[in-house]
C-alpha cells in the first residue's frame, strides 16, 4: 500500500507531545508540510482525516552527530560497499530509528580511505547533489575537520562559502604524546577503517604531527570564516579547562562530549550546548572513560543527545530515562528533538510539534521503548515509512 500523499491532513486521537506538554486525544492539522494547529477541536472541512487513536505523536528525532554510516560503507577493514547502496541502506536505518533530520558526521582527516578528504568529497557530493533524491531523511552535512589535515584547504573554504557544510566541528585526534595508551587507542581505531599496519599507522601519526602548527593556523581562519557565513561551530572532546577556554574564545555553539561534569558546566557557562552520545547511556557509561550521560543528566549539564555510532539508541533513551526516574519523558525527548535542533540553529523550524514548524513526527505505540514501537514516520507532512 502506498503512503498517503496529500497537502492537508487531520490526525485525530493521538496523545501529542508539544513544547508545553501533552495534548491528549488531539486533533493535529497539517497543511503543506507544516503544523497548523494542535488542539482538541473537531476537524474542519477540507482536511483528510486519519484516525491515530491510542498512539503517541512525538517530534521527529534530530540527530546532529552520527557516523554509523561509516560501518555501512566499510563493513570490514578495506571492504567498500558501493556508495549509493550504502547511503540508501543508511537512510532506511535512520527512518526505522525515528530519525527524521540527520547530520552526516563526515570526518575530514589525514587518514587514507574512509576518513579521507576524497571520501568526504564523495559523501558531500552525494548528499548535496542530484543523488540526494535517493535519500528520504532530511540530510545535512556535519564536517569533522581534523586539525592536522592541511591538504586542500581552499576546497574546505569553498564548501563553507557555498553552503555545503551546515555544522563544522574542530577535531584533533592525533596522539601527540605518543604514549602507549594514546597510540593503542588511535591505532585500534585506524585498524577498523583501513588495512594499514601498525608501522604504517605510526608513520601516519608522525607525519601528521609535523602539520600541527600549520593546521592550527588554518583552523583559526576557518573559525572566523564559519562565523562570517553563519555555519554553526562545535568543539570535540574538550578534556581540559584550557580547551574549554579556547572553545569559548572561538564562540563555539556546541560542546561535543566534554570529559567531565565541571568542563560541561564551564561550556554551558559561555553559552554552548552540551552534546553527548545516547549509546553512552545505553551502555552505562562512556566507552573512552569520560563522564556518563546519567551523571550529566543528574548534574543538569546535558542539553542534547546524538546517535554517535548507534542510531536506535536515540529513540530508546528518553523512555528508559523516564522509567528509572532520571528525568521526565517530556524533558528527555527534548534531548533528542527540540534541543539539538536549537543547538544546530534550526530550532525555529524543526524539533517541535507546534504551529508553523515543519511537520516531522513519529506515531508510536505506547508502553514500548524499542524502535519497533514506531508505526509511522512523517517528514514534511508526508508519511515516508510505515511499519506493522
């Protein structure tokens, strides 16, 4: 059965989560891809009625940092799936997890292969070009620029200037200390993405370190230019007060994965939104030893959740948070919808079920916090996925 295609629909009977709380047994009017009203009034003439009684209507999930698509493109080290096939598979995975707006977190690194500039170029051309018609989820570019990648700097500037990048995060994963622990962690990561030997990886690091200062000069220019063209900036893994202060100087809007509660609080003090990974909560802690989502929530220093490396976690976490009494469901759902939309500077049109907002929403069976609770996914007022 084909999904209903119409410009005016009235969804009747669901309990709807709005910015001001629940509206039970609501009538939600959608016209031309936007919410018109959310109330309990009868349906006006001219709207196609849809009975959604007994379901929850939730704002679509806004994921501003996710890279699980990498494991679809390269499911094993050195094994590449054709890009179009991988991107369509990823798109469907996003919808099945309730994600209606997705920022492809593309790493712009000095590494070969999956995280190279060449792969970043291919992904950006696919997502922002003609081939984007193959994608249903609203797709944006979050470029994770590595400081020591100094190649093709002007291309990066051009992407910012032409609007191909909507979010730029400033990364520096090079293990400068060359300690055994730092090298081991970085080497394990590269081995998952490439077929480089340990010797070749150490050569890669040694070479990258020589570009540290020049890379920093480029980053400062990028920061200034990003502000000029209105591209949102994010820091990444700030693990010291010095780094937080630098992020404040750069007027970073999003603090991704700060290491401690104190650093997260300092990030919020200068105006940044604190972003953490939903899998952190699912697993019971950070996989790199940073603060846990549970601790950050209790300390009230958490603003946004992202999929990081696992899409379904974003749907699951708000239900689980509410179940254990960590925070209300209403507040927890804002971590995956309203708050990330605001942090990424699209909060005026996305992330909420409210008049004039883009009609991106989920219809969900109650009492089930696994993604199979999702019955329908709507983007721009159109049903784009339907599940039994």
